C-alpha cells in the first residue's frame, strides 16, 4: 500500500483533473459539516468492473467473493475509502431480492449494478484540510509486484493532479428545455388517492410515490459543468458524480442509506419536508411547522420501524437502536425530518449481506416494503433506474458508505431524467403531495437554469 499526501484542494478540482480517465467516480461531501460530510473521494480507471444489466440474487455472493479476493486492513488516521468497489446500485436491483412485478416502461435501461474496482483513491479530509493518494497495488497479489504497481500508479495520479490548474468552472451548455412528466397534476393527485385507498384497505401503511420528469439532452451538453453548478446551488453531504461513458449521474443527495464502519451500522432515513424561504421569519415558521407536524412524524416513525426490522435481520440481537428520531436538518432548498438507526453487524457478515437485507432503502419505498414496491410499480409505470437506489463505496477493508439517490439527474441515450416523490399516508392531501414533489425538484431545475417544472 502506497500513501502519498498531496496539497489540499477543492475535491471538484481533482475530479476535473481525472475525468479524462474512464469510469470516473466522485463521492462528494459538497456540504461539509464535520459530522456527515467530512470526507470526499475521487476514483477513476478501475482495474476491474462489476456490471450487471439485470441481476439475480447471485450478485450478493459474487460481490462478497470479489471483495474478499483483495481484502486489506484499514490504515488508521486516513480517510475511510482506501480502495475498493464504488458506483451505483439501481433501485431496480431490488427485484433480484424479492418477487416484484416488472415496470411497464424502461426506455433508458440503466444497469441494475455498476461498480468499478479501484486500486487508487484520491481521498480528502475536509475537516483537517488534508488530501492523500492511496494506492493499493491491486490486482497484483505478490508483495513485490503489488508494491511496484502501487508506487507506479500513485506517481501517475499525482502527475495528473499537479496539472489540474484551477477548479473547473461551469462551461458549455447546461440548460435543458422541453421537460415532460409521467403525471399531470390531476393524474398524480388521483394516484395519491389510490394509495390512500390501498392503505384504508389494509394493504400497506405508507408508499412513496414519485413523478418522473424527462427532457432531451443536446449533443454539446456539459455534464460536468452541470454538476459543478448543481453542487454550488444545492450543496449536500452525500453528493456524487458518476461518468460511466454510456451514462452520467449527477446527485445532490442529503440522505445516507447505509454506513458500515467495523461492525457498526448506521442508516439515516429522511421523511418530512418543507420548502425553504428567503424570508428568515417565514423560513423559521416552515421549520417549526415541520417539527410539529403529526403527519410527517408518523411517516418518519413508520420508516424507522421498517429499517429497524431490516437491520435486525443482520445485526446482533438487541443492538438496533434509534439515537435520533425526527430530528430537524436544514439544507439549501428544504427542511427535513431525519432519524438515525444504528446496530452492530453479526460476526461473519459484511457489506454485501447488509445491502441485501436493507435494499432498497425503506424511506423511498414505504411499508410493508414489498407490497409498497408493487404499488409503486403499478402507479408510476416507469422503471426508477438510479433514482432511489444507492451510490457509494465498499472498501477492500469492509468499510461502506452509501447514499439514497434523490435530488439527482440521470443522463442516458440523449435523455435526462429527474424524479421526486413523497411518502403517502392516510393524512396526505393530494394537492399538497404534488406540490411537495415540485419543492424537492426545484433545486434540480434551478441547476438547469429553469425556475421549476411547467
């Protein structure tokens, strides 16, 4: 293992310097707060790829076996991603874990799973303002060959970073026009009422219903420039930028899905949203209304119970706790209620089993999860693709951190898709639920230079 400390810079500059390499993955704590957003990571040019277009349950064992082949011990005092697998787990990967219906439409066909195996990571400690190149030397296994490759790769990445210049600025075309949705306002409100009917019938307690906005993408669209603008307008602790050649994802997610450090597990579900206002008094009233909303608290508590159940499948008995319930957290464009659920992973289990037990995140499905996902597929009709899946890393040392893919633009085949949804319960008002989807999508449309969807 080769570790080289380099001059600290804005991680976006490092991502810009490495974007000429294939399979760029940028895990970006754009809203650094010392607790949730302390680290950022840039990786590119993986030595292997693990991609599955349409997965079955074998992916869990395959991923576990692949990671075990390159197992390492964590290096203390360094940022936690020290080489490993990083990339996307699409929402539709959930159909490999449960018997679920196929969506009616899947025009873009995003893969269920796409991970790069990275021997080199450029890692940033934003609190200490330190940066490192960590080079593992994989896929070489013999000590001498691995040592030589680690040194060679560290030198190559250092040379690219030295030539980075300034952090890239927004340049080129980043505006999009011609947005459409899979729902009209009337249709979305009708779908909300349909969910409420299913709740009253005893089928579910809650379901997350999203609308899908799509627009054509010009040939000269500047994907990285767009992400630079998005992270500036809507900084979030679990942001990400993935460039896979045939698709690009730009995410400004505020939500952690699963973190694994040693045997300690954490998930941080978001349920409950209010739009931000420039007027300080109005904004404070919005946050107060959210914290006092029995409907939003009920949504959050339901999902906390679901996640407690998910974690209990793989955690030590009695170890699953809720250290934070319905805490208020404020972001650039919205206020949220956020809870924290923790546990201790059972001996012998690792990140692959943890993902399989909890995927996809309960905060973006509903409860009970499988039935809620059936209803989501029936009403939304379109495959969600990356939306509501997870982006993050699984280290060769077993560490993991992933987000929930929300506040995200997904680009493929000349099309951009932005999705936004909310949890539906019996107290939901259809018009207000539609407006909430627009509140959540507003920051994304602003990054495209539009005030909102019209």
